């Protein structure tokens, strides 16, 4: 510490010891120091007259100065000083305190704010250092056990228009694929017939109908659920790419034919087919890239398993319901095998020179056959079979295997018909007058 001067009338002298620009004061009563900083000892040579009052005043004043004295390490404003002057007045002891704070002119206000802020932290951290060390350790442990905000950039939600477009695309793709897939699963034979017409090998048509039905149903279901949407987008996109490649490879053979994609929608193979599937592919991709990261692969496999079980059960039930005479797997049309075991097929036995057969054929040409295939079988004069169909307007193919087919279906006389569904006889038709055979064909679901 600096030198303490003995001032008259018990004055207080400011020490030169600085703490961050502050000063410490000591109280001197005549030649004896009675109060000072907290770490100083009080000294006195002896008692002076009137000692009890003086001693009390000294003790109280020493405590006051000890409280006012700055703690070591505490920040202070630059050039701030505390001046305290004490002296006797009649029978008492008067104290006068002056606090000098320099103006901020020429100072740096930012530094001042930093000092005040640092001082607030110092007052919390410095006093009671040992206890606060334990408290800081406890707080640190508590902070480690609590969830803290993650560092780095926070993930941002997608803009509203992207989220809305993702949902719209997902719903549209789901509707198309679920409708197509469920139709293939629940009516495997009809789907297999369409695939055979689209140049899929006859021996693979049933298996292809089942597999594509399962894949389309699973893809449509996954893309509809937000947490599976990206996987559904991948499945549907791969299926669309496969369809585009297959139609592109067989474009010349299938041009103008129905693509057999959907049961209720007729889509001729042509430039418009590629545009339509391209738009569907774009929708499937948009639904996937603007969706959240997929979750729960196990649940997705459960969806796949449920669809597979449903497909197999549906196929088994349909096969068990089939009754009636079993038709041959195929018949020859223009020298090539023509399937009779998939979908709905109507066999029409006729004589090209029979006027009754001619009238029946003309009336049947006005019916809406839909997916039903018509096979015309000449009983006599097979060389005139194609001309007969051209004159009557009946859209059908000609098979010259009368001798092979007639015994199987118990043929009696022309005109004669047999309704086949998935290779089984549904009903024989022997009446071709009035509203027949249209009424029976409508009841069986062969015409609309």
C-alpha cells in the first residue's frame, strides 16, 4: 500500500493502490489509523479521552469503510475516487463522503459497457470461489443431462407450395397405381389376357399379371403414406420406366393397340402414350424428392407381405370358383396359338352360307363387347369365313379347328355359342332370335 498521511481532525486519505482504475481509502484519527481496507489491521497507541464513544465510533466507522472499500479484482470506472472526511464537532463525530465520477467525455462508451457487464459476471463468479466452483460443476452436469440446441444450421421446412405439390402428386399416383394393381390382383386371368395381347409370352402372362399387380399396389400404398413416400416414389418410378422401355422396344408391333394399362381406360400406343407416362413419372419423382426421409423399413415390408398374401388368396379363391368344362389352352388363329384360358372369350360356331347365322352375326356386331374376345369357327366352307365377318361387321378372329373344339363343348347345330371365362365354360348359347343372345351375354357380363 501507499503511504498514509496523518491529517488533522481525523481526515481520510485516499491510497494510491489501484484496482482496475479505482482507489482505496483509509481513515486516520490524528496519528492513529482507525479504519482502512478489509485486509488492514486497526492500530492505536492508546486510549484517548472520551474513549468509549470514540471506540464505538471507530468500530462502526471501520465497518462502514470496510463495506464501502472495493473488493480485490472488482472492476471500477476509470479515475473514480471515494473521499471521506471525518472530524469532531462539539461532542460528536461528523463524517462527510464525496464520490467523484469523471464524465464520459473523451471515453469509450463501448468499453464502459463491457466493463459493467464484466463486473456483473465478476460479482457472480469471484465471491465465494470455492462454493461457486462446486455450483458451476453442478450446473455443467445439469446442462449435459438436458437437451441442448443442436449446433450448425437448423433444418428448414419445405415451402408450402412444395409440400402441397408433393401431396397432390402422391395422391394422383396412388390412385392410378392402386386401381391398376388391385384390378390385376383380383382379376388375374383378365389381366393376363391383356398382357398376352401386349406381346407378353403366353406362358408368363399369369405370373406377370400377379407380380405387376403386387408391385403397383405396394407402390401406390407406400407413396400415399408420408413416412413411406420416398420408397413409394422409387417403386412407382421404376415401374413407369420399365413400361416406357418395354413399349419403346415393341413400339412397331403395338402401335395403335391398347396398352392394357388400366381396365377402364383405353390408351392406344402412340406418341401420346409416352407423353402421358412421362407426366406420371415426373409426378412420382416430385412426390419423392419433396418428402421427408423414409422411416420404419420393417413396416414397409409388412405392407408388402400383406399385399402378397391378399394377391395369393384372391387368386386361389378365383381359381376355386371356376366351374364348367375346361377349354383347351389355345386354338390356332392364322397359324398361331390364340389363348382361350385368360379372360372372357365367346366362341361362335356358324355356317357362312346360313342366313340365320348371318342375321345373328349382324345383330351381335352392334353389341359393346369390351374386353371380351370373339372367336368365329366356321362349321362348313371355312374359306368363306373371313368374307362372312367382313359383310356382317362382326369384329372377331377366325379359327378353323371346328373338328377339335365341337366335341369338347357338345356342339349341336349352328348357330351355336359358348361363353368362356378364364378357360372354363360359363354357359352354352343356343338361342339366336329376338333379344338373344344379347340378354344372356349381358347377364354373364360379356357385353355392355
